[in-house]
C-alpha cells in the first residue's frame, strides 16, 4: 500500500495505467496526503485515492465531462469533511484551488460539486453537474463491496460500535446505494459490489445462527 512517502511513485504508477495524470492532479494528491496525514483517522487519504480512481474510470465513459474538474472534485471531496476538519465554506479545497490559480468560476463549480457529493451535508440532493454526479457515484462505490465492508467494520471498531450496530448500517444505507447511482458505468460497477454485500450478509447469518454444512440449523452452536 502506498505510504505517502513518495508522491512520484503514484504518478509513475498511474501514468503506466494510462490515467494521464497531469500536474494539477499530482499537486492535489500531494495536498490531500498532507491534509490527511495530520488526522488521527488516517483512512481519509486511502479513501480519497480510491474515489479518484473510481471517478476517472467512470469519466472514461462520460465523454461530456470535464476530466480535470472530475479529478479535482474527487481528490478534494473530503478535504473539508466536517467529521475530520473544522473548516467552513470548503476552506481547504478553496485554498488549494486558489494556490494553483484555478479560475474563480471553475473553483466555484468544483466546490458546488464537492458540496453536492457529501452524504451528510446533502441527503439525497442530486448533484447539478455531471462532474458532481460522477464523483458522487465514485464515493458511493467505495462504500459498498469488499472495501465497503472493511470500512464499515473499521469505523465501527473505532467508534466502539457493536457488530449489530455495524450490520444495521448495511440495511440503513449500504444496500440502498446500488439503486442510487447516477451513471450507467457506476450502476454496472455497483452490481458486483452489491452482490458481494448480500453474499457476505448471508454467510454471516449462516455462521452466527449456527448453520450446519448441509444448510440445516440446529439452533445450538458449539
Ligand atoms: Ni468520501
């Protein structure tokens, strides 16, 4: 796993993969890496990179989108997450955009997209821009599948939640995400991840309810 020690390692890896990472993207990765490094949570940076990768994957199939705006929205989407930072009005995101001479109009569009992506700040409001829709999909994809399961229990552990409370989160939120994707590509990507969630829940139920190898239940687990 990338440990943040060498920014160019990521750039090289991504270029090989054909992501065509440009300078501003590279700068943004460096910026959020430093931003999250000071945070006890520590998962923010990894999550941000995964969302960025998902977003660029979706962007490939959305020719109308502004790829630079997608990349910056993805990389900055949690830069002012209120669970992690005490900032207002996208202060961290705006500081980066200003420092890198992004025109104000473009910066406003990116910040509006960032605001529309956040689940906590914006329950169920549809992003107004295609770039916002793509990054919202990318963020939601990272909440389901194997990585979604890992994140749910990591978060639960950190916050002293019971197994049952973490499981409830699957029913309250995660299992609903598949039907809330904006783009066709994300809908397809979500199908596999959703099936994996269901398979996991079924297996967990079988194991915790004392299921037998032949599928019968004794109700008396050893
Ligand atoms: Ni996020």
